[in-house]
């Protein structure tokens, strides 16, 4: 079984939507750098998703502590957990996309 994500065909409409998302991400980054709170559907989705991910990380802290009372999870462990998840997510993506290498 392949762990590579199947990409949809990139037609004109999908390319337009992807470009729109890229512009929104760039604008959100500029807003954050100016100390502003980004607004809109993408910003809300990111905030909601981030909270869900942090809740899951907290659950993993609790599970680890319960299973290994001689150890304590740290912020570094949480960052390692997120970094490992990021690496796994990137590993599922194709090495090349329509825009070039990822």
C-alpha cells in the first residue's frame, strides 16, 4: 500500500484556488509580522485546527505520564512530537508537484 497522497488533477479552477490560498497565507504572515490578528475563514480554520492539535498533544502528554510515571514529558517532547508528525505528513506528499519540487 502506497503512503503517497494522490493529488487531484490541477485544472484552471484548482490552480486559481491554490493561488488564492497562497496569497491569503502571505497576507496572514504579513499581518502577524505587523502584530495584527488575521481574520477570515482560513485564519479561523488555522486557529481551530491548532487548538485541536494542542488538545491531542496534551492527551499524549497525559498518556505518556500515566504509562511512564518515572519520566516527565516536556515542551521539547511536544515539539518533537509535532516535528515527527510534520515529517510523516511531508513523506506522504509527492516529491514533485505542478509548481516544482516540494
